[in-house]
């Protein structure tokens, strides 16, 4: 078997044609493609605004800036996520605290969150923002999170990097039915790709305006927003300290072409996921909430901790690109350098000792999948029940 990655993009001739057309066109940046991608995403999801950026990391950063996160503020993030979710808060000068995960959904634990919120209220250090991550594409408990955001007065941001095409209670992720902002990633390993790229969606006009401004140097060209209304039509204003986080036109057109295929991609992934569960009926998989539909970005299984390393190395040595998503963020050397003791996260620690991500992507065919499962089952000395 040649190398099987844990995930990979699906690019067709239509995608290639769209990109080539842009290369032959007038604009490689700041042309019509980015607004067209944004309005396509917004209308597909039924959300008021979509603001494209050159990565989900940038999109998270401008989302937090637009929510006026800064020094003295706290942002709370689940302990198991990609480092970018937490880094975005640090970019704003805010501090980060972590919340433990639920042992079966692997998403933010509402129980742990409630305990920490009650404590933080007493200590008068409530978070300004809580970031919920839909790990592996399985939606977090958005309706309870929304209730908590109302009672404790924090803003709710969804890091939906894994969750393009997922839904919760009939609302597609990104519609912001429960949250202030949702952020997608279009990295090639995610559900749909623009090469590199991200998108922040919101139903709040002012947040959308601020995010668009932070994406492009803090500059606005909307005359209605100008402080100085006497200038000629050359005039633009820098109103805050922004960045260059713009998405190139080539990426925007690819993103649009891909985004319209998200349902097909998710359907294929769903089939792969169902087949794993059928072939390995006694294995511990991620649990989904009953009222939700995952995008199946990752297929994470939990194995006995004393076997994880040998199974992982065994599969890698046979060309299977298994992975571990993720170590608790606070175990990273950088986070350890910020603070010695981040607290007690028993579920996140246990998860990290047992997790393996198996290959899953739309073009992962059944024959290959069966070979991967045979390898897992044949792993020497395996005590894992499959
Ligand atoms: C991939 C990912 C990001 C960052 O996405 P980029 O587009 O690569 O910046 C952020 N959060 C999570 C959970 C991710 O998986």
C-alpha cells in the first residue's frame, strides 16, 4: 500500500478551470472573487455576513479584535484543540484559560465550564469570550453554550475550522444561530479548501464591519464610516491598527468552487465513518450529540494508553498516516513557559494518552479502508478489542 494520509483535499477539473480563469483575469487580489465567495457563503448559510481571510488563524484574530478583546481580558478555550484557537487570544494581548473536555464527545465540557464560570463570577474575572471548537466536525452543545453566554455575559465564538457542512439542531454551522462569530478554515486537510484561507461569519453588522477593517490595515473606504467627510473620492481612513489578512483572488475562487460541494464531501466522509464503525464495532469512537450532524473531518478512536504508541508506530511503518489531534494546548513548551500550572484537566489528559486519528477523506476508497482496518486488527500483541 502506498502512503495513506489521514486527510487530503478533493480537487476536480471545475476547481482547476475556475483558478485558471482568475489567473488570466485582471485581479489577483482585491478583485471581485473575494466578495463573491463571501456572499456565496453567507447566502448558503443564511447568515448576514461572511468575512474572508487568508487563514482561520487570521479570521480568529480579527474576530477577537472586533469583539474588543485586549489586555486584561480572558478568553476561554477547550484544552483539546489546535494551538491557533488559543494563540488568537494571545495576539490580542488577552490571557487564556482552558476548559476540560467531555470524555465522550471530546468537545468542551459544559459541566466543567459551568463550575469555572460560577467560580470566576465570585472572583470577578469572567471571560470576555469563550471559544467553542467543534472537534473533528462534531458540533459542541451550542444551545447550552448560548444560554451560558447570556447568563454570564460573554461572547461566544465558534472555531468551526473542522465543521464546514456540519449542523446543530437543523442549523448549519456558520449560520451563527447561537454564536456571535463562527470561523472556518480552508486549509487543504479540512472539509473544503482554498489552498490557505479562512472565513468569519456573523449576524452582527458592526462586528462584520470591524472584522473587514482589521483584515485590511484597519482601513475603511466606506464614506459613511469616515470621520472626515470633507475629502474627495480618493480618501480612505485608517481607523484602527489592522493587518494584511486578505485572501487572494485565486484562493477565493477555489474556495467558492469547493464550498458548493461541501454536502457531497461530507456525505462521502459520513460513509467512511459509518464503515469504520461497522468494521470495528467494539472500538471507542467519538460520540455525536443526537440533534447534530458532524462533518466527519477526523475519525478519532480511543485505544488503551499503554498500546497507543505501538499501534501508532506500527500503522505509520505500514504507510498509514495516522495522527494525534491534539495534545492539550497547555502542554506545549510555549504555554508551559507562560505559566507553570494551568490547572486540572483529567479528561483532556486521558484523551491525549489514548487518541489516534484514522484516515478519512472523500476519496478514501473502501478497499483501502478495509486494508487499514485489517492492519489495525493484525497489530501484534494487540489487546484492543475491535
Ligand atoms: C486548522 C485549524 C485552525 C487554523 O486554521 P488555518 O486555516 O490553518 O489557520 C484553527 N483551529 C482549529 C481547530 C484547526 O483545526
